[in-house]
C-alpha cells in the first residue's frame, strides 16, 4: 500500500469545486455554478484499518462546509434494478450495502454514476494505482459474459478515453475501482459513502476535492465482479463506524432482514 499512500498524500495546490451538470439529475447548484478555491487543502494520508475508505481521517474543508448548505441526497444511479440489499448474505457475511445494476445498452456499462451528497473525496482506488489492492483490468479485446449477456470489455468514453469495464484479478479489497467520500451536509453529514465496482473515476477528481450532490463521479462497470450483472455497490458508514442501510436515503424500503449464515 506504500505506493497508494504516497499517491494519496500528494498535496494539491488548489481544490476546485467542479460543477459538472451531466446526466438526467437536475439540481439547484447547477443553475449557478460556483468555484471555490482553497489556498492549501490539507494533505491526505490514507490509514488502512479494515477496509478502503472507511475510518479514513476527515479532510477539513471549511469553504465547503460554509457554502454547501443544501440538505440533499440524490440517487447515484437509476433505481430500476436493485439486485441486492442490506440484509442479504454474502457467504458468511451480511452484504451491508445496496447493489444498483446498470440499465440500458450493454447493461449500462459506461453510464454515469453521481455523488449522492455534497462531499469531500477521501479515497480513490484503481487498478492502475495499486493492482494488488484493487485488481488488474481485463484488457483483452472482445466481449465477456456476465449474467448470461455478452458485454464489451472496453469502450472509448468521451472525457475518459479508453475505459476497461472488467478485471481479470479482483484484488485484495474486492472493490474494483472505488471512490469514497465524506458527506458535508444533509442527513448523511459526516458519513462515509463508498461506490464500488466502477469502470472509472471521473478524471477531474482527486482525493481532497469537493463534489456536489448529483455531480458525475465515474462510470458504471463490473470491476471485481465475477459473474453477476454490472452494478455499483454503495455502502455507508456513520461517524461512529457503523454500517447504515442506504435504501431509506434513496426513498426505498429499508431492508430489515439480518443475514444468518447456515453453519
Ligand atoms: Zn454489493
């Protein structure tokens, strides 16, 4: 993880609040895009305790806290195909997240995923940063099969360049391409939110950057997913380090069942 830590601890001269009003999500902040500059954003060092992104040190962003007042949680993706919920079993463990499957042509591969909240980016993990942790891309040409469908392994995506959707090795964290953020306002203020299995993180983003609710943060993919449909896995940790069901924040029924694995 040394390489990753070095990468994440590189101080940036400015932090820009990007207002990319992409996709179908309408949000008030896009009506009057603003840029907020910080003279010296804090350097960031990832502390690996358990899982990537969780229990990461808070990045103090006073400008953001002052200017991002909206109490908004926006859907990160279409809620049309929820394929796994909070209480589902994953082997002997509870899922503790929600899986939103890609929709559209090619199972939604390459379609945008949005930040749920105004937030600061606390972690970006990609195979190119640390293949041991985050896997290795499947760069073979052609198609692969997932959930009975033949899907392209890569595509050119405007703004991103060539994007690989899948991995050949899942990596230690089994997250694939992952971004974690800490919400700055609204009902999830102070919570860490992780988005996993993505194809790519938006090239403009780095650790310490601020994102708006509804801002595009990356693309739907199937990294570190073995057989199931491409999906984004989202999970939330509250400031006390407890996992929280995402569903009610998205207007969905909470999943109250508890995984009791058979012995
Ligand atoms: Zn999941």
